[in-house]
C-alpha cells in the first residue's frame, strides 16, 4: 500500500493536481494566455493538452496498480527504509508546494526579475 499510494501521489504531482506546485505553474501559464488579447486559442490548447497528459498518466497508473500479479508472486512487504524513501520526498514536495520556505520564494522572485529584464 505504501508504494501504491506513493506512486499515485507522484502521478498526481506530475499531472498538475492541486496542491502540488505543478498546478500553480500550469494555472499561471493558462490564465496568462487567457488574459492576453488574441491568445485564447493558446489557452484552450494548453488546457486540452494538460488534461490529455493528466488523463494519460492516470489511466496508465491505474492499470499498473490494479493489474493481476504475476503467477507465483504475491505482494512484498516493504522495509521501513524503503517506506521512508517513498514517503520523505512526497512530504518534502507537499511542503514546498503548500508552504515554500522564504529561501525558495526569494530565489524565484530573483529569477522572475532576471527573466522580465530580458523579455
């Protein structure tokens, strides 16, 4: 169950579901396209492509998680170290997504300033 939940949460993060950080970046890109004159078609294409990517990831993940086990193989028990190696990055990802430390906010703000100066 730990590996399955970890895989599913990782897929949700990659697919751009809230509260993960990928959601806010996808939302920013799509909402920016809709707010710019004449770019609504790009926004619609972005929404459709993001939905297609998320649906594909989830479809294949569900088939991986619910397929029949190979003959002669049962579910393996995970060690504590393996469970922690699955859970720790997910907890870190959620923490950075929901309440990023000031260091990350400062770094991102400086990166935006650099990009805006070049644009």
